[in-house]
C-alpha cells in the first residue's frame, strides 16, 4: 500500500472544548466535526468514545482494537 497523507483525529479533541476535559461540545458541533474529518482522503481516529468511533466504522478500511487495562489508558 503506498503512503498516503492522512488526517489524524483524536476523539478527545472532537468531544471536548479546548482547554481541558470539563466542557463538552454541543452534539451537533461534534457531529459536524466528525463529518468534516471523514471528508479527508484518508484518516486515523484514536479514542475510547465508542459512540463517536462508531460514526467512522462504515467508512473504515482497517480497525485496530487494543484491549488493554483501563489503568494504562
């Protein structure tokens, strides 16, 4: 597979307002950010937000699931 530039997305950055983990973004804003991120030719998504990650699954080519202890996250 040739190298392709990708758009990296951390689900934390989509879900939380900038500046910390105490202010959630509006659901409509999160959905809009996800849609925009999926418009890139290729992308990588990382995070533990199952509901958000699920929105990428239909377009995902590869899924890598890490089953690690919660204390290591």
